[in-house]
């Protein structure tokens, strides 16, 4: 049986990547009369919309809708509302997909009696500079992302707590609803956690991978992981549990730094032990960073890897603390962030 597939793709200001993404989607080997692609544009103000209009004119099965809310969750929900498929595949415009991507995921979805399946992300540099190589390395290294299986890889089919760009049975959304509109980040994590609480199964498959372009600068990496951290306490509150232990490591580190600095100012006896532990942490980062000299190809790259690890840890931890305080003080999260990537 050939299932009808609806690919949903939220985009905003992706002029540098949208061509690669669209070309890979339009080159899928899945039967063309059994799939549709719905692109929800978050009112892009670069050349993304112009490029998408050209694709729509050439490929009439491609649907382009406006996402005036400019939030990924809203784009996904509005796309699901008009999707015709009994299989919904959520994709990302910052990625490139192999030609058999849809075929493999749909086959696994039904062979495993799964509710959601996903693949490993191969994080690739956004450029050829040492900094780009280092950021991509940090986003696929356990020191940067912990035991996030879809980033560090698996050798066999594995039941997991979350996957990127999931391939869902349509019934999932009928039963538990759509993506949470309050979450600018982490909406996939919250939906997957809600699925698991409702007895649904999520699998990560190793046969294929999607190529995901890493962020191009430390400042953008910092902003992204700060937002991931900021919205994580809200996810925990919504699902009434901590979704994974790995999320607590950065906030523990940042709490240690804040408390250690304050106690060192108040009590001189604390300063030396605090300094020793801080130096030990930094030496571990440096050791692992320079241990990747061969793959990075330069000392400069190792330096950028050190900064990337540090940025991921500190920004996520600060974001988590800030998000927790926002919940306690009932601050409106929509006022804190711009929507653009």
C-alpha cells in the first residue's frame, strides 16, 4: 500500500539554503502522485519568498502559505490543518535530504508500528573556515550535545525520546493535538514527550541521514542555545517531568559559576577550591578541543571548538535559568525574543 505523504516545511529567511532544501525534496523517489509539499513562509524579508515563488510556478503540486505569526509551531499547525496525507513529515529548511528519505521513513513507520520515526542528523559546516568546521564538530560531539542520539549517531534502530524532523502517523495529531504555540524553540521535544506520555512509540533509524547546516557564527550559536535552554523549563512544566538528564548539566555548570563567584567574594576560603574546579573544567574543554586537531586541521580550529563548547554550555545554562525565572515571575516569553532565526 502506498500512503499519501504530506511534507510540511516551515521557513523564514533561508535564502542561502532554500534552494538546496527544495531541490532535495523535489528529487525524492517517493511516488509524486502520492505526496504533497506544503511550505509555510514566516514572512521572509530576504530573497527566500522570491525563490519559493519560482518553485511554486514550476511545480504546481507545491503549496506555499503565509505564516504571519512567524513562529515554527504556528507554521506546522497551519500546514497540518490543510494537509491531505495520512503520513505527515516535518522537515527543516536548513537541511538537505537524500533522495530515498521519504521512502525509507514511511517504510519504517509502518514496519515498526511506530508513531514517529526520524533519522540521524549529519551536521555539516556552513563554510570552509576553521570556525565553521569547529561549530559543526561541537554540534555532533558528546561534549556539546550529550547523549542526543540523533546528533551523535546510532548503529541500529533505537527507541528514543525525540527525533528531528519526524515522520508521523496522521492519527498522532488527531489524538494529542498539534505543536504548542507557546514554544518558539523545543516544540518538537514537547510534542514527542507528549506522545510518549500517551503511550506512543518513537524510533531513530540509522540507514540514512539528513545533512544539517551548522550555524555560521558563535553569536548565532549562542542565541540558538540560549533559546533552547530558555524554553526547556516550560517544556518540563507542560509535561510535568524533566525530559532528559542531559539538559541539567549546563544549568548545573552555570549555577556553580554564579554561586562560586558570589561565595568567593564573600568568603576568601572558597576562592581557591572554586578556581581549581573552574580550571579543571576549562582544561577538559581544551584537552578535548585540541584532541580533535587532526579532524579540524588547524590549531585555530581547536580554539574555535573550545569556544563553541563553552558557548553551548554557558548559553544553554543561562537560558535555562532565565526561562525558569520567567515561569516564576510569569513574564511573557513572546516579549523576550525576536522570531527570526
